[in-house]
């Protein structure tokens, strides 16, 4: 007994030391008392009882709130967009896959941006379902395939990868293969479509480049208060990629996937574009799947301070003020209904608040029930690596903030229950 006490003390002091200087709450007993806005009661207090009321009233008002007050609105339509098949081959992955590389160009006000999508499709069937997801450092980082060009776009510096001048070099080829179980996907009949997110909008607090500036009026140098931050810009890029994918001819369903900040973008893409057949959030945390009102791990104030460009400016009024938010992230998740949704967490990723991510799936499930779909009914988190896989799915795995083979194995098994 004494020993237990001693080790508990030692553990607690180690935790205290591990806390960053400004302290974030990793203590469940310090989670404030909060009330979650009810999914099935409208802002004006009406009960929502049918699918139709959900879709026409409640879903619409929630979507609008997130659009204006959280992620920000896309200011206008594009003047034009186009796709160009840059390259195609039948012998990728030792002959297992076909590869296509497609340039997507978006045009507005005589300005253009172009980003490249890398696609691998399993051979064997004329069409295959694909996972569509952004990568963090360039398409060339997800594969050993020498035919994938190094991105020329701005990339974040990274000591481990030897990136010091915001430029990716040949040395960064294949540095992120462990996050993309491409062969597993192919062997199970799935393809992958991936894009470097920085080609759509470089991830820095500067709105002079990327997709935002296409829409500026003369003299404008950043989006307006209720307009899009970077997360909404990335989501928009995924939607335009979907415009290509749905017409490719060799692709059936598209499941949008994202890790961390890109998981936030995948969720917002799934919410705003119903063509995505399923949505996967891997460790998306604050502003993604995690409930904001718990203020556990990363908080609204913290994320808006470290990454002032991610959300609409209007979201900043909820800094240290989560209590007054008329929505929470379970409502974002509910916007996917009745489409399959998977939220995953990792034990050592407390920053992303695994419990808040789990609870969010539980509360969102109420809307799935309106459609006769099964969600996460449990109120307690499942054991580690004991996935719950219904139309709404959740798992927590061992390890850190990352995407692992374990994660992909679960996504693939689950996807097989609904993809064509
Ligand atoms: C930071 C940030 C998170 C984000 C993560 C990531 O940790 O605080 O909100 O999800 O970066 O994208 O890896």
C-alpha cells in the first residue's frame, strides 16, 4: 500500500514537472462544470424530432454558426477551376497499383493557385473506394515512389527532416511513410489520394498567399472577420479535390481523412460537403472532435493564440470564454450524420483530450439515432485498443500523437462495412 502511495506521488510530481510553463489542465477534477448545448433543441428552443426537422432547421443553423463564428465562410465562388492529369502509370508498388498525379487549379479575379494530388488505386477492380487526406510535408514524403516530385511549395522548417529554409529537398522523400499504410490499403482494395496542404494554403499566420488571396478585393490583405481561416481553406481544397475524384471514373466512394490540424480540416470538409461518404478524424483535438467546454488540454484561447490564422477571427471572442459558446464540437460531428464517422485518439495525446473526443462521438450519436443508425451508446470510454465500430466509431490506442498502422487497420475494417 505504502509503495503504491509513493509511486502515485512520484507520478504526480513528474506530471507537474512535465507541464509547460503556462499550465494547461490535464486534471479531470479541474474540468469546469459545463452544460452542452442540446443537439435536438433549436437555438430558439424548439424540439427537433424528425430527420426532416434536423436537416432543414437544426442542421442548417448549426452549420451556419460554425461557418460564421468558428471556421469562417468561403467568401465567394471561384471563377473557374480545372484539373490536369500530369502523369499516370500502371506499375506503382511493384505492379500492385496504378498511380495518377493530377494538378488542380483554382481561379478567381485573374489569380490562380495550383496544387497536386497523388493517387494510388489498387488494380483488379474497375473502381475502388479511396481515402483522401492531406499530408504535412509533401506528397513525396508519404511514399518511396521516385516518380513523385518534391513539392516546391513553402514547408515548415523541421530539424529532424533537415528542412531549414522552408524548402523540401530530396532528403525528405519517404520521411512520412509510416503514417500512410498504403500497401495495406491497396491489399484491401482501397486507394489513397493525398495532397500537400501547404500547396492549398501555407500554414503560417500570413494571408498573402494560398487560396485566400484569390478572393481579395483591391486593397484587401486578409479575410474579413467572419471569413475563412486556414482550416476552412484546407477543407475547401478537399472539396475541390472531390470535384475531380467523383469524375475520375476509377473511384467509387471517397472517405475524407485527416490527422491533427488536418483532422480538423477533414471534419469541416465532411460537414460542408456531403459527397464524402465517410469521415475520419485522427487525433484532431481542440477545434476538431474534442469538446471545447471541457477546457482539457488545448483550449480555445491557446489554439487561437498559437495559430491565429486557423479559425475565423470571430472565433476569438470565445477565448477563455467557452462557456458562452452556443455550440460545441459534438454538433460539428453530428453534421456528418447519417454518414459513417470515425474518431480516434491516442493515450499519450492528452493535449487533444481523448475523453473529450470520445464524449463528442457519444453526444453526436443522438442525431444518428434519428436516422436509425447506431452510434456510440456507451458513456464510458472503451478500453485501450478496444474499438467501437458502428456508424459512429471510436478507438483509443496506445502511444503518441501520430497515425499508425493500428489506426489504419481499424479504419480499413470499418470502411469495409459501408464502401462500394
Ligand atoms: C499543435 C496544435 C494542435 C494540432 C497539432 C497538429 O499541437 O496545438 O491543435 O492538432 O499541432 O496539427 O499536429
